[in-house]
């Protein structure tokens, strides 16, 4: 069986641009529907694909957060090079962490973080993401459970550097929340990991802007963009963006 790799997307619209960032072990499929919705409302939307993502587990474990962040920066710069001067940033999970980092590193009009962890996690906890992704991926090829487990055990040592780099970027961003001065929308799902739920309140409390809100979707999973409340989420994000002080049309 052949799996079609995920790709970056660029939906051209008006002068208002949005950078959409996916999560760890995920890909642009997780934020594509939101991007298409916003594009239909007139926004230009770009979703970069991080290095090593949207591919095999074997490829993923050869990359680190430094490379993923470079993909984010290249996405931001691509919008600037295309002539978009006003950019909002939206991120899911690790994408939310990178969205926060983008907001204190580069000029942005507004920030939406969705189910983003800013409270430190253990390497074991983070490693479960790679394990789950690996096993889901290999099940698609109908490999026996014993073979899947053996292949994961072989990959596990290689994944340590990627996991440690992920942990490091979370620990880097958390203490810098007070550098966020743009308007902020914090989105959190009720069926997410407890650490992420705690992180939502931390983000809301510690960003320096007074223009902030925290919205919960109690029935949604961690991938809130693909959950049962995604229609409400789309509207909430649109209303947030519409409320920003854009100078362009």
C-alpha cells in the first residue's frame, strides 16, 4: 500500500494573511479544513509542513524541533516575500507552541493557540506520541502486532533526540509568555491531556496582552480542529480574526 504524503498548502485570498501550524507527529491535514474555511472568508492562508512530518516514522525520528521551527520561519518569511505585511498565527498542539514563539519573535496581528502545551512534560510522556504515531502508521500496512512492536523498539532509541528537542522547545516558550502583547485567543478541548488543560490557563494568565480570551470545547479531543465542535471553532477563530486591527482590506 502506498500512502500519499501530506503537503504544505497555500490558499490565496485577501491582504490579511494567516500562518497555520500543525502539531507534533501530525501534518497539514489537521489544520487544512480551518485554513480552507478562513480562505473562503477572504483570508490568505499558508500551512507549512515541518521537516520530517507527513512521512514515515523512520523519517520523523531523524529530525528535531530546531528543524521544525525552521519550517515555521520559512512559512512566515514566504508570506512576507509574497507581499503580506499583516500576518496572524494559529497553531495546534506543538503548532500552538510554535505560534507563541512566532508571536514573540516576529510581528503578528494576533495569536490563536489550540491545545498547546507550555507546561513541561516528561520525555516518557512525549515519547508516547511517537510510539502511537508509529504503531498507527504501521497498522495501515496490516503488519502483525509482534512485528509492529519489534519495529518500534528498534526506532525508540533514535526518537530520543527528537523527543528531547520537543521538550526543550516547550520549556523555552513557557517562561516567555509575558512577551506576548498582541491579541490572543486560547482554545482548549475538554478531552485533552490534563497537562495541556493546565497549560491553557497558564497561557491565558501569563500573556501580557489585555485583549485575550479562553474558550473551552468540552466534547472535543486533543485534535480540536477535527473534533465534533470544529464548526464552532471555525466561527470562533473567524470572529477573533475579524476583531483584529487590520489596516489592509
